C-alpha cells in the first residue's frame, strides 16, 4: 500500500497529467491518511467554489483507501516527533502524523515535500 501525501492528492485533484500518469503505473493500493482528508476538506472550504470542490474531494475519496488513526500510528507520531525535536527539527503535527501513518501502515510515502 502506498500513502499519498496531501500535496500529491491536490495535484491529482488539479488534474496534473504527470502525477495522474504515475498513479496509473502502480498496481499497489493507493491510500491517504485521515489527516490528508481533513486538509483536503479544509482547502475546499476555503476555496472560491466551495460546493464544487467539496464534491471533487468526495469523489476522489471513493478512489483511495483512507487510513484511520489507531494507537500504533499515535505511538509512532510521538516517537517521530520526539526524535525530530531532539534534532531541533520542527515540523507541523499534520506532516508528522502523515509520516507516522506511512511508517506504520504503508510501504512508502509519496510526497512532493522536501522537508
């Protein structure tokens, strides 16, 4: 199972041909974190065409598997956030939760973020 980060989901929703082609190249299950779902809904709520974008998000959600939180993910979040803090690396909790989800449940994380 491959976990797509929120930025990759947004590129798919925008119709980025390169990202759409890469998505078609895999036979693996495509998943997204519950946190990405929240971020996608937030983005739709803040957009100019709220109703249309909420509909687009909901249609997209039928094409992926949503990974919900559990204790293993939350423990991985705590460990990862603690390790990052010791290295004086500060990342938003949402990014760390998505990374913890990938570490716990998926074979890899696909993201455009370089941090």
